[in-house]
């Protein structure tokens, strides 16, 4: 037992950290959950965040205050300037501010992880934890699904879809994409309604599903407004963390330290702790403890959008109308991995969470790369924990990604110009996307356009990559232990070897569930 009685300190109360802390406390462990943002009970969440449409809250300064990390920026490609990269802050983390998409990666992702050295993360290993976390109202009785878990899974009925949802579904099926009613079923590919983590039309976060039921447990202590600076070591063992509380540095000790601060802040804590690329650390005056590729390898889903000028009848009617309900998983061509591409509907032309474009009435069809080769980089700008790191996603820096997105955009324009979309349009697709159509048939010019305009999907991963200990890209081993030190793990989307072929929230919760079971 440690000097303070904590068995585990979990840093970060987001999708992975909340699940890990709640499940660990439920097993009798004494857990201290530290969160940089505010800790609050579900009743204290601003009502705008409960809306089916996250844009309502993102455009409300009162709703975002304290719950969105300020100053976290990223460039999407090497041709773009830095712009805000939305990250959730406070109890619930990014599950409070995301698009409420509860989609699983294809199980092939996890077999790929296992084959690359992540033993214990194959499809058969992770599937029970995906089932455990969910309460799927439509397919919960299937052997690969679950009922009664902390995360409700809802699918919007077709009669409540937006006009763009219906147009994309019809256009994609006319183009030969099959109907797949459950995108989370193993092997599903084609046109599907999005699973949504809501109940009775209201967002359910991990603060709601995991932390609130666990707060009565004697073993769980949640502490908000606690900014973790760095990990504290005794020799080669992590024994605690230094925390900034009310401007004062204090140290909390535990037998096990788990960083679940997310794709931006877990690597930042490691770097400030002397774990990362040695030359970068020395330039900032940080003593090198372990020379590891922390911050290298970041991925997200690069997305291009064809704007649709909508008729008044086709536009969303209220701020609470759902921004998207339909996706289309498909493969880019012969020999490509299944579901390496995805079309998405945009009833409101949000483009991405970082660029809340609310021109009305306008919608869009989007296409993104579900699987990527390009890798980005995160580096500290200083050793001060109040300073945000520099992030460069470097999307489309690998020519293979440009080639596939180029083909995806051309396929998307055909869907947008087809007869299924015509009834919802108030004008020509070409006029609303003049810059795109001017370069559509020229590979080099289209590539330049994509590099200048592509957005991300806010699905950042892989800044603390998991892999075989002998792999030069590895930061944590398959037990999520940081190489070269004892008592320190990372459990969140930053450890994913690559961005999965899906939105990342459910996979992050799964990681917290799985590691709570193993730790």
C-alpha cells in the first residue's frame, strides 16, 4: 500500500479514463481519478450538450466554457495553418463534445494490431469488451452485442433522417453499395444508419454512464481542476504524479500510474516527464529518462466535403436536428483492406468539429480515409504544463493517401450530381463547389486542392503507439506499459497503433474496459 492509500492514479476522466477508473474501483481498488477540467455531476452539464446536434453547444460560449481545451491547435496538412483542434475537458472528456457516433471499428483492425505485435488485442480479445460497454436497443440480443451496459446505442429511424441522409443512402445503394442495418456487426460493409450514444434523444457521456454510478463506491475519488504536470519517479519506477491545483504543485502517490489524458495530453505528460525523443527533450532542458518516439505517428481521418445547396424543405429545421445519421463503408479498390474508405452525410455542413460552418441552408456529402499511411507529429513548445504542444497532423503526406482520397472525391461528386440528390438541391453542385470542379480532372491540381482544404474528423490517435517492445515505433507494450520504466501505463486512443476504421469513442471506452480487467 502506498503512503496515501491509492492503488491506482488515473489521469484524465475521458472515454478511456472514466471507464478504467470506474471499473477498477468496482473491483475494490482505491482509485484517484485526476481531471484537468471541472468535475461535475451530470445534472450540471449545460443543456446544449445534451442536444443530438453538437453544433448547438459548440457555437455557445457559455456551453464550451471550461469543457473545451483552449489553445489546442493543429495544422491538418503541411500546406495549412494551425487551427483549433477540439478536445473535451472536464468529467466525460471528449465524450461530452463529440458527434455521439457509437461506431465500432471493423474487427479486422484488431487482428491487424495483433499481427503487428499487440498480443491480446485481436478481434476475439476485444469483442467481449465492446459488448460489455453497450446497451444496444435494437441488436442487443445478438451474440456480438450487449444489453445493460453503460453506453446506450440508438439508431435514428429512417423516417426521422434528414434529407441529406436519405439522399446519400439512395445514391450509394444505386451505385451498388449494399444495405447494412448494423454497421457494428462483424463484417458489415455498405450503407448503414449511424449508431448513436444517446437515450431518449439526449447525449449519454462516460460521466453519465460510468462515473455517476461509481461515485458511491468507497474506492473512487474524482478530483477536478487538477492539471498533471509530470510523472514522479523513484529510480526507474513511477510512484506518483505532480499536480497543479489552485496554482500550487502537489504530489500524489500510487502503486500504479495510468495516463488517460488523450491523444494530445498523454504524450505531453510523458514528454515533460523525460520520456520521448531525446534531442527534443534536451532542447527544452528536460532530463532524458527514456528515449522513445512519444508524439510521433499521429493519425486522424482526412475528410473532403462536397457542399450541397439545399432547398428550404431539405434543410434542417431546428438547432436540435441531427447533423448526420448515415455512413457508407466501402473499399477503395481490388486488394485494398475492407472499409478503408467512408462516405458520410451532412444534414448541416459542419465540415468538421473544428470548422462549424452553419451556413443555412447547406448540407454536404463527405468522404474520408478510414485507413491511413500518413503520420503526424506532436512536440512540446515548452516544459510548462500550461502551454499547449505544437501539433502537425501531416495528413495526406503519403502519396498513397492522396491517391485514394482523390478517387474518393471523384466518386463523391458523382453521387452528389446523381438523380437521388437532385430533389433536395436549390442550385447546381458545380456552382457551389467551383474550386473543386475546376481541378477535378487534373490529378496534380486536385491533390493541391485537397492539401489546401482537407479537414480532419477529430479522431486523433497514435501519439503513444502500442506495439512489440522491439519495434522502433513502440512507446507502450501490449499491456500498455511504457517501455523502460515500471508502474506507468498509457490507456487511451494515443496508444492505438493506427487510427481505426471508425470513429474513435467506442474503441477508447473499450480500451478502458479491457485494461481495467487486466490491471
